[in-house]
């Protein structure tokens, strides 16, 4: 059950955030939670993505009324909805409203303000922790780690020395940051030894790292995750890699050593060979195995990955 929410409160929030929108209905009415169109619950708010049209769902509402629907400007009047908000990106607005009025269920209620007396986690006296940083249970934060303001670290996260994390980042449970990279050296007699890596990891602002990801330290220079990057669960980033701004990477992706990925790329369940370069805005399709450089703006698929024929 959810508390009743006045439409006037929703509209006030949209005004504060300077959203562009058009409202049709009665702002004095209420909603009681949220639901999807294909599993609509009475008196809730919902949305239709601009990738679809409401007519795709019309048959579900022959005998049912929608209390509030968010949709694109191109939608005609939806007669089965009592109230309507039109905007350019209804899905984004819908989830912003959920976050504002119902909170983020992915943020654990058991996270606490970072402090040296946290008996449930180890935070080195030589780590630099910013303001309003929250840390879960079972975390290890070693000497020399720097964590920026408003960053949230969930349970059982290990952050090794020589790691720098920016502001407003979220690290989910089971992540390991800054562990040694994999760099075996073959001796003359054929035996192998592991070369020690002395670099670190730099994670810039507004980065999301999903559960059970690994980001290895660089061999000499840092491994870098640039601002706005979003990593899904079970993504591996090897030593010396660079992931460019606002790139999104889904699971399970394996980024080998010294790979350079540009800005605004989309990488889906991909393996990338060491030392490959991926240009800005490139798309690596689901399950691709990338063994050579990918130019900016190109979409590749397959094993080995080749340009998508349109």
C-alpha cells in the first residue's frame, strides 16, 4: 500500500525541476502508487514509452480507467485516462517521480554514514572520505583510498589502496576495485611469473557500478572509469583500460588490458581483446567478440565482431 499522492504535488515537483510538459485533468485528484500498463492497478499512475503507442495497450482498458498516465506529445487524447501528462521523455519523468516520492529501493536502509568507528566495516585511518558518504556492512577501504562527497557504497565492497572515487557514485554489493591485474611473464625456461602492478584506479563523478564487478589496478598508470559511466552487474575491467564518459556496459562484459573505449558507447555482453580501441558512440552488439579496433559511430556484431549490415 502507498500513501495517497496529490497530482498538485507532482505538478509542483515538475515545476521545481523545470520540466517541459502539458497537463490535462484535475490537479486536486490523487494517485495511490504506480504500476505498468500491462499490469495496471486501480488508482495508480503509469506511463507509455515513446517506443510504443497507447493503442498497443488499448484493449486492456475497455472496462478500466487510468488515474494518471505519462506519455509523449504525439499521443492523441487517451479517453480511458482521467489525467494525463505529456512530455518528451515520459519514461524518464515517470522514474524521476518514483524516485522523488517513493525513494530508491536499491539503496539499502542499512547503510550508515562513513566513520572510523564503524565496527561492521574496515575504513583505514589513511583513507580520505568525503561528506555524506554512506557505507554498508563488510566493506574494506584501504590506505590511500579517496572517496568523493555523496558516494554510496553497498555491502561487501573491497576498495584497495591507490583508488580514487569521485562524487555522487554508487557502488553495489560484491564489487572489488583495485585488485592486481593479470599479467603473467614467461621466463626463458618456459615457467611463468606474475608481474606486480603499481598503478591504481581512478573512478570519476556520477559513475554507477553494479554488483559483482571487478576493476583491476593499472600496471603503472591508472585504470580509468570516466564520468557518467554505467556498468551493469558482472563487468570485468582489466588493467590500464579506459572507459569514456557516459558509456553504458551490460553484463557479462569482459574488457581486456589496455583497451580504450570512447565516450557515449553502448556495449552489450561483449568480450574485447587487449589493446583494442573503441571509438566514440560505437555500439558493440550482444555477445560480440571484438578482436580489432572499432571506428567511432560504428555498430559491430558477431564472433569475430564485424560491422552490422543495414
